[in-house]
């Protein structure tokens, strides 16, 4: 007999290094978010909304009051931004290496 505690542990998903979980919307859907996105302006706006709704002293996991569909859009925007930054950094690095060789 595993009990409720054992069942909860079985259903838990380990959070990858460099990530954290948030719970979104009234249904508290769980999302895994890259830690570097905390500094993104869109995510900061969501954290500000959470502070207004739930207060700053919140015991437990981070809860975001926006709806799940909006959060998917925010995640997509943050991922697109991250990919663009990586492309720019790759281009700068390649240019630097070419200049260094010449």
C-alpha cells in the first residue's frame, strides 16, 4: 500500500537543471520554464500581476493568474526571442573567428 504520498511522488516530473515550475490560471496547469526567462519583460509583467493578485508573500509554488492560452503565447514569444538572440550571438562569434584568422 503506497498511500497518497507515494502516489504523488510517482506522478511528479523532475524539473531539469536551469528550470523551475509555475502554475497557471484557475486550473493551475503546471509549466516548466527556463530560469533565464525570469528577466524577460513579458514574464516580469506576469509576475507583477501575480503579486497584485496573490500578494508578494506567497508560500509554495509560483502561481500566475493569466489564462493558459495567454501563457502559451508568452512562452512562444520568449522562446522566439531566445532563438533570435542565439542567432545574433552565433553570427557575432563567427565574424569574430573569421577576423581573428585573417
